[in-house]
C-alpha cells in the first residue's frame, strides 16, 4: 500500500490522538447496548410498538452493516483523518437529532444516521494507527488499547443508560454521545495527522446501495410479518425485492476487479464455518439483548438502572470467557473452543426457555451468565479460526467481510427473534372484554398492555400480558438453543481442527492487509 507520508507527530500528539480514538471506540461500544435498556421507556413515552422498537435497534445495525465495507475505501482515497472526522460528525448529528425527536419515525431515521457514522468510524479507528505508531511494538500496544476501549463500552452501556434514564429523560442517552464525541472530534482534528492511499480501489456507490436496499427489504419484510402474516404481499414483496437486490449486488460485485465481498473466501471451510459461528453469535446476542430489557422492566418490575445492573451476569460472562480464550485457544485449537462456547450458549438459552411469569430474578441471573459465557467463548475464536484459515494477504479482506456479516447477523437476530416474540405475544394475550381499539393498542407491546390494564383497572390484563410476553420469550430462547446446538454440531463436523491463532496482519502491508483491520469482539451489535 502506498500511503502519503505525513509529518511525524510528537509523543504528546500521538497519545492524545490515541485517547481520542479510544473515546470514539467507547462511544460505538456502549451505543451497541445502551439503547436496549431504554426500549420500555420508548414504548411508553413515544408509543412505539414492538415493530418500531425493532426498527429503532435495527436501523443502526442495517446502516452500519451496509456502509462498513465501502467506508474504509473512502478513508483510503479521501484521507483517513478527514473521513474519520466526517463519520464522527455524522454520528454526533444523529445523536443530536435522536435527543430532540418526539416520535418513533424520526428516531429511527436518527439511528440510521448514527449507524452510517459508526460504519465510517469503526474501520478507520485502527487503520489510522500506523501513521501514529510506525514502530511495531508501540502499534501493537495501541491496537490493544483501542480494542479494550471499544470492548469496555459493551458492559458499560446498559449501566450508563439505566443511570441516565433514572434521573433524566430518555434523550439523555444521546446527549452523552454528544459530550464524548465533542472531545474526540476536537482531539482528532488537532492531533491526528492526515494519511491516504492514492492507489486504493475506487468506491462503487451503486453496488453499496444495492446491498443496503436489499438488506433493508429483507429486514422490513421480517418485521412486518407478525402484523400482516408471512403470506401477505406486504411481507412477501419486500422479502422478494430484498433478495433480488442482494443477488444483483453479488452479480455486480463479482465482476469487479476489487469486489467488496470476495466470494472466493467462502471456498475455504475454515473461514466459512468460523464466519457461520460468528454470525450466529451476533444473531443470538442482538436478539436476546432486544427482549431482555422488556422482560426485566415490564415483567419483573425493575427500573432502568436496575435493568442495567441485572444484565451484568451476561456481560460479565461475556468478558471473562473472552479473556480466557487467549490462554485456551493456543492449547486446544479454535474449533473446540467455538464448539464449547456454542454448547454453553445452547445450555443458557434452554435454561432461559424454562422461565415462567412467576419466576424471580435468581434463575434469570444463572442462565444469563451461562449464555454470556458461551457467547464469549465462541465470539473471538470464531474470527480467529476464520482468519487463521486464510493466507496473510487475504486476512484484511476476510476480516472486513466477517465483521460486516456479523452486523447483518445482529440485524436479522433483532428482526426474526423480535417478530417471533411479537407473534407469540399477540396470539397469547387475552383481550376479551376490550374494545377493538383498546385490544389493538394492548397487542402493540407488553408495555402497552400494562398501560391499558392500569388505565382500565384490569389486573387480569396485566397478568395476561406478562404471561404472553414470557411465552414469547421462552419460544425465542428455545429457538436460539436449537439453532446454537445445530451450529455447534456443524462446527465440530465441518470446521478443520488444525487452525491456530491467526497471524496479525501487517498494517504497513498491501491494501487487502490494511482493509478494515478491526476489533474482533464486536457486540450487537
């Protein structure tokens, strides 16, 4: 890769810029989880039904997934500092809009803008580091610091969100972004030197738009299915259109000399099954993090901060098992650790599928810890296995495709599992004695059924809503357990066993080695 040579920054400037990059990663990290604890509040204050809540989460994930592949190329051609500042500014503008809106539609649009900004920031956080730290040892330390900053955001998100919601209005979770991003923007603008690659491949906006439109169509159809039915034209139309657009993207992309998704990667079994495991982990994590705050608040009666605290067993299991992977994988190989993690996720999900509406929090804490540990054991080694199966010159391209598909997996997890939850909740809710309008409102979400029950002094409706939600949640968790078990067996059968740790791509290597060198432990995200 030919990169323009910037003026060498001073030591103070280098570490100041690194601090700003860490702040950027921290914001993206906690934004992946901070909004989940606010979903019941948004349902109450904005009147968001379950489908709208799914879109509030998925608008971010879909935009992130669709834009992440071309974002790194934009940075290479236009300048990494300039593009990074633009991405942070877009994220900040989306956060500002999110704090000021008063209805679900504009909030969904604001979340999409944040997803686009995050997709620009995420790959450039690490691709900017070689300019700051040309020495290998310092650069490796800087990569670790930025990655840890991002990872810390995942468990911090629910706690911060709950704390803010207990003392301020729901828009305060977006104001927090603004405060943090303002510091990062100023520091990056002043301290980060500009760098670019004049020989980077050209970005193909039409192909990126095809991929984005296809993903939106599929997610839209899935989210609309509980309301209209899977056979309805309003469901099938977007699904078919989305699949057609994605097919058109793949046909267009494969003709390019520099495809965004090199299909040749999937001829490698190690890469393919590592990627399948990683996508499933994102599917499980995003889907369960969507329904858990509703259960902890609406059914168990916790406030927002209490909900964040009660999510800690899952986050703790995730972080502890992720740290243990560094010691275990070199001894056993990635395949066995990934399979063990998927087995743990299976056990945790199936334990959760035994939940009843009368259970307290103690059983929930147990299965959350088991589920989180299982996800952690599968998350990082799945990427490790995928990249270890590739030659070093393909590691950059493999990593970027892997991370993009994980975001797609998260978006589909919220869409599919949320729609399954809605279908079961709607079918199980007893609305006898309600007017058609009241019944329609009560079916919108468990928060809505609580509100209607309280207004009409109908404790039986509230109890029915809680039971219906738990019925939907246990069905979702049973499906998660079955899918996780099937993936575990597939990994044991098809993933090659002779895979060690992946070589670290050289940040000063060719374009594919640079392409989207990213933190490996992405959340839902």
